[in-house]
C-alpha cells in the first residue's frame, strides 16, 4: 500500500486548488484522485462569473481573497503560461422597488465596509456601461469594476499543473470506492486501482459528496440540481467590454454576460431541477423554457426580442439547504476534511477555499474562519442563508 501525507478526492476547480495549496504550504507527499479527468466534473459547466457581491459577508471575504488570485493567476502560480481566461469587464447589479431592494442596499454597504470598490450609479451611467439594456424600473444599481468572468476549466488545469510542478501526484480515471478507517479515524482510501494510505483525506466531490454519507454514515446535506444556460445571438453585440449583469428585477433573477464577445450567456438564478441521482450528463431544455427566459431577457434588453438561440447546455449544482458550502473537518470522522455544497457559486471562491481547506487539513490556522461553514450548522440551525433567499447569488 502506498502512503501519502494527504489525499485529495476530486480534481475539479476546488480539489485542484486544494492540491496546489497543500504543496505550496509544504504538505509533503500529496495524491489527487479523480474518477474522470481534471476539471471534467461540474467545473466545465460553469458560467465562470467572478464577483465579490454577496449578501453573506463571509463569502465576500473569500471572494475578495480569491479575486486577487484570479487577477494575477500566472503570478500567483509562478507559471507565466498559466491563464484563468479572465475578462475583467466589471459586474453590474440592479433592483427595482420591491423585496430585493433593501437586501441589495445592505449587500452593497457590506462590500464597501470590506474595502471593496462599489460605485452606486444612476440609469444614465448604467446605460453607458451596458447600452443594450434599459433600466427604467431600476431604483438601485451597484457597479463593481474589479469583477468579470473567467474559465473554470483553465483554472482547474492551471492549479493542477502548478501542483504537479511542486511534486503532487494526480491520478485520473481512479474511482475512490470507500474510506479506510482504523479506530474510528480515516487512514486512507480504497480505489479502483488499489489502496492508498494517508491520515489526511480531503473530499472535494461536489454533487458526488453523498459518497461521504455512504462511507461514514454522517448525513451529507447536498442535492444535485440541474440548471440550464442559454447563449443568445441578438441584433446587437454583448461585447467583452460590457459588464456581467445581475437582474434582481426579473422573475428568474437572471444573470447575463458576454459569450465569445458577441453573444449573450444567460441563466436563471433561481432553484433548478433536482436530480434523483448525481450526474452531470446533459439534460433536455424545452422550447417553452427558452421562450420563458427569452421573454425576461427582452424586457431588459429590448433588441433581444429578435434574438436567436445560438446554443444551450445544462450544468449541475451541489446545493445545500442554505445555498452555501460545507467547509472543514467532520468532527465525527477524524482525518477527513470536506469542501462541498458550493450551490452554483464555487468557482469565484475556489482560490480562497483551496487555501483554507489546505490550511485546515495541515492543522494550520486558517486565513478565514471556517466556523460559519461548519457541517454542524445544519444541526444547530445557524444557517448561512443569504438575504436574497435561495439562489446562487447568496
Ligand atoms: C451551470 C453552472 C454555472 C455556474 N456558474 C458559476 C459562476 O458563474 N460563478 C461561480 O463562481 N460558480 C459557478 N458555478 C459553480 C462552480 O462552477 C462550481 O461550484 C465549481 O466548479 C465546483 O468545483 P468542484 O471542484 O467542487 O466540483 P467538480 O468540478 O464537479 O469536481 C468534482 C470532482 O470529483 C470527482 N469525484 C467525485 N467523486 C469521486 C470519487 N468517488 N472518486 C474519484 N473522483 C470523484 C469528479 O469526477 C469531479 O471531477 C456554476 C456551476 C454550474 C453547473
């Protein structure tokens, strides 16, 4: 049996980040196991939006630290060829009169209190930033210039490559079948390619985190929820210079961004379709659904009443009851650290989460407290539910 100082299960954007940070912190021999390939889980399906806007203040801190990594990904990794595919176009969020107004006001104030630049802008300024949209109903708008979108696959493979350069071993096509336990603590993993020993195992399995419950008996409050993403081609371009846009006034709390510099990527920020079995295969998108989203888009972007559907795909979120992740040790299972339940907003947190999970696994103080993200919160009822209600804006 081969021995390691730490084993990471899953090589998505979170697991790859954990592996890189373990190596950076001098963890010793590190092994990453993925049943598929680096970044080929739900990370490849990400819309890639990066912002620090959150109504949950703990997330603002993690997102802020993560943004500084995305903003200089090559420098952070010490790999001049690394790229996050960052498009730094800013993030614009708006609310009309109604229930989302005060939550938006409070969230913007929270960002400012954390030292983040957020401009409160009027309709004319919003139109200058995003001339293809109309803002007649908007009464509060915030613009975050240090934001945009990037490519989660590039980031996962960038972290993985940097980890490998520091000696981390990454094995693809290896399914972890169970945890090995001795005296009530984790001592390794049994896989489709044999057993590997370690007293420290970090699970970053996303929608497949239910494995933890099967292996340990500790409930895993996560469900797999499918969401649809559309790429629309309108008569006017949604260019790379135009900001990501979050529309709290639309029924689906739409988010939109440039796709390829011309088309619009759009998706709803509400609850999706729960899957009976975790699976990131493509699902069907009905024409009724396309029309429903298209009508909401046309309300905000009038010329998109003429838009055509260029492409569409589905992706699956690992959703917890409060739409926020579980990060840290499972007290009932010594030796196991988990990071799952990112509920559709984990990419923008991935550098910061990778660092703090690696610190936790090594018994170091964490740069950001993991206490609010503890699994225990589902027992205590001390949930991290955001002011916007359930949804990935959190
Ligand atoms: C449609 C969509 C849009 C999104 N948009 C955004 C966005 O705009 N901004 C944002 O911040 N976030 C967004 N997200 C969320 C973000 O992409 C995810 O939170 C993040 O990519 C999750 O990374 P991960 O490493 O946890 O999961 P994954 O990439 O799914 O990786 C988990 C890995 O674990 C492996 N694995 C699982 N079980 C086992 C096992 N037993 N043995 C071996 N390997 C195993 C899998 O093969 C997989 O590779 C979006 C997600 C989706 C689906």
